[in-house]
């Protein structure tokens, strides 16, 4: 006849419920924090990935620049193109202004990491150009 | 009263409480005196004891004083023997007899254990048990000329034992079960919620670990934050370079003025405009101020040099 006091059972159940409730509340807080951290990491990953695709994708930059340089408007520009491991050097001792306008229009309207640029007017129709694009 | 080897057996009557000698630490089987319960012999058109038990409260309704009763019944030949008893009163008698609840083994009705007696059995100095119409009754011993003393020797206890509701008088067992079920369900729901929440947390943490490999980035947040800082700087510098170049290329220069040199290196953009004497470049300076561009201006012969740090 060792019966347990129902109040003790009720008390035990209430303790269990309280424990579960606080545990659940703690886990829900952890979920909120983990979710915020995940969103932050996702944003970080997306941003880094997007910026890397623009400024650190050598193949993409090479392909686009190649397309620009092969345009017939630049055939008379005597462009000297030198590719290095981490950058590309473009220079011309004498480039006419229309070719220069075309080239700079294309370069400045796209996303390239220009580290050096020097355009010096030689005459009304001519200029010299030095430019370095990093990838 | 005699003792069996394993368990002590006692006949419990409220009037004999102080006379009982209890062996400490030994389990006690209790046989309840007829004065501790109400009994009826009934014939009902039902087959099972279970069905009878449901009817017992209404069967005893008119014959019981006000109280909180529990019921029991068993079949005896073609009839049912039904009992009504107050748990609280029996518990009080057990306590009065000096028996700890932990010591209590099984509890029986005298009716079920002594219904076969042929003579009067004296259970106390003043009372005796006898059977009339299959019912065991307690009566003053003075009613009888002859009697035997109570003995448990050779007495085989029946299977008709009861379980006392220690707290039945505090709260109705049915309500207790309902509350218990509700609380247990609530605990189960909370447990389920906790399980789901933990799974969700693990999923989020797993997704967080996968995210950098998904975008083919470095493995740690710190490394990627450093990369982001580096590329953001490149981005803002390139945006500024294009913006400032555009400002100068769109600038309406006066007659004789022209950009003769654009030089950008080490994040410093310098624009040299020819045909501008010292004190004549106000329109250029005011444009830079309007656009909130921090700059340095210097003049060399007839040219103005504007330096902007990106």
C-alpha cells in the first residue's frame, strides 16, 4: 500500500513541465541566434562570392577584355597588352581620341579593378595611355 | 492473533486498535472487521463483477451515511457480495493500530476470509463474528453461549483484496487521473516541441557549415570577413574612381582650358587641366565642393592640378 501522494506526482509533472518549458525556451532562443548567425553568414557568403566573381575571376576578366581589344575600332591604337600573373598592363604611346573614348567607355562602364591609369594628351587628336587592371 | 512466518496477519477493528502488537519491519496483512465496511448480498441480471461495480454507488446510495466511499464486489455462487468502505476511516484505524503504510501488505474483508466459519469466533473481549444468510456479522459476545478464539492457523487468504485510496478524500481519483493525463499530455507536447526545436537547431547549424563550401569560399567566417573587407574596399574605390572621372569629363571648361593629364596610382587620382591660371579655377573648385569631394589644388605655370584621394 505504498501509494505515492498524488500531489507529489502532480508536483513532479509540473517540475518536468517547467523543465521542458525552460529547455524549450532556451532552444528557441538558440534557434533565433543560430538563424541570425546563418543569415549573417549567408549574406557574407553571397557578398564575398559576388565581389569575387567581379574582381577576382581572372577568366571572366580576360574574356571580356579580349572582346574589347579585338574590336576593329582599336586596330589602329597600337595597344601593347601584357598579361601578368595578377594583372594586365595595357599601353599605347599614341592612341587617337576616338579609340581612347571607345576603350575607356568600355572599361569604365564595366567592373574592373583599375589600379593604375595614365592618359596624357599629346595633341588634339592623340594621347598616350598606360593602364593596369588587376584580377 | 498469531503470526505467520513471512507476514503478520491481524484482524483490524477500531475498538481493538490498541491491543494489536505489530512486529516492526514485518509486512502486515489486514483483515477488516465488519464494523469497517458495509456489505450487501445482491442478485442482479448481470454476468460480470465489472458491470456490478459500476452499479454499486447507486445500490448503496440510500443506505450509507454521508461520506466518501469506495466499492468492491465479488461473485459468490449465483449472487454478488458487494462492499462499500471509507478509505480514510480504514487508514485512520491502520494508523491508530501503529502500522506504518509501508508495512501494509494486503487488505481483506472479514466477509471474504471468514464466510465459511461454522461457529462464533470471538475477535475481542466484547465482540464475536458469526454467519447469517451467508453474511458475516459482528455481534456482542454475550449473545452467544459458546465461542472460539480467533486464529489464523490454516487460514488461506482469498484473492479478494482491496487497495486503499490514500488521497481519495482529498481529490477524486477520476479527477486526479484527468489532471494527470492533461499534465502528461502537456509534458509530451512540450517534449515533442523540444525534439522538433532541437532538430531545427541542428539543421540550421548544418546549413551554416555548408554555406561557405556551397559558394566555394574559405572555411572560416573570419577569413571570409577579411575577404569581404578587401573586395568591398576595391568596389568602393572603383566606384569613386568612375564617379570622379565622370565629374571631370562632364565638366564644362572655359575656352582654352582642357584636361591634359589624368593620372591614377596608389589610390590617388590627379587631374591636370591646362589653360587655368591661379585664381581662375573657381568653377572647378566649386563643382568639387558641391559634390563634396575632398581634394587638393595646386597650380604650375598655366595648369591646375587637382588631387583626390580615393
